[in-house]
């Protein structure tokens, strides 16, 4: 069975003051279905850049990222959006919730992009909120929620369409230790139940303690790839 994600000799460079900064330097990796993996390393090591390329939010300078048998750099804008909308979930450290929307509406939003019928949307949203223990907060807006609750809404939003891959960029950075562990245990449960592939970008030791595979980056290169 082919890998869910294949990173092949991937390099990413950015222009910087008349020069070119190399954020990723010839990386090759594969991810299988059901992995709970993390890209770890110091700031500037290339973690977020690699996550963005896997998520079809950016293109490599050289090499390729084959995601669900699609080479992301060959996708047109609409094709990349379709790949993200149907198959990828995103979780960010800043939650990225829409402040004028309720909890229900924030989680429902990805399903509107899929043009799912109303009854199907409601069931999917309530199922997702039940997974994260927030069925009693459906009508609240983000400003009335704690940081931990906001991140749980973000997890529900990422999972509501049952994606094959969830990309999480420093998802515990704005949470205290207790909320961080609660969120991570929830993600482990979702990974086991649905065999969703989770890939984190993190330098948080709390997250690293839960990972089943640790890919260490430094100066844009993989320096270690291990299963603890």
C-alpha cells in the first residue's frame, strides 16, 4: 500500500535581502495512515514550512510533496482548495475561530464549503462536539470560552469532516499544562478511533511525550527520525 504522504528531495527557499534563505534542504519522508507523528526542532528549523507544503498552502522550490497521490505543486488553486476541503484538517496555536460565529457555526463552517445538506451538517457537528465534550456550548461565541475550550472547538472543526490527515501547528502553545494534556489525550483517542493521520509541528515537550514518531529537524534537514 502506498504511503499517504511522500516527501521527495524537498527544498524550499525564500528570498531574503537579495539572498535566498533555505528553510528546507532536500528532505525525504513518508507518512502512513494512522500515524501520530511530530516535526520537532527549534524555531526556524523548517517545521511550519513543511507542514504548509503538506497542507497545499505553499509550494516547494524543488522536489515534491505527494499527498493522497496528488503532487501538491502541480495543483491549481481550486484543486488545492478541494484537496484541503475534503481531506485535510488544520489546527493552529491561535485557534483561528470566527469571533462572530457560535461554537456550532464555527464547527459547521468546513461542511458549508462541502455543500453538505443541513440535516447531515447538524448531525456531523453535534457528533464532533460530543467527541470534544462541548455539546453544552453550542450557542456560545469564542469570547465566552476558555483557551482550552477554544482549542477543543478547533479540534472539532478539524475533525468534523472526518479528514484523512490533520495538521497541527503548535496546538498547545497557548494552553496551560492541564488543558494541553486534555487536548492531546483527545487527539490520541480520535487517532485510534478513526485512524486519522496526525502530524504536529512543535517544540513543546508535552506534545513530544505523546508522539509515536518523532522527526527532528535542524537547519531545514532531518537529523533524526525515530519511534520512541
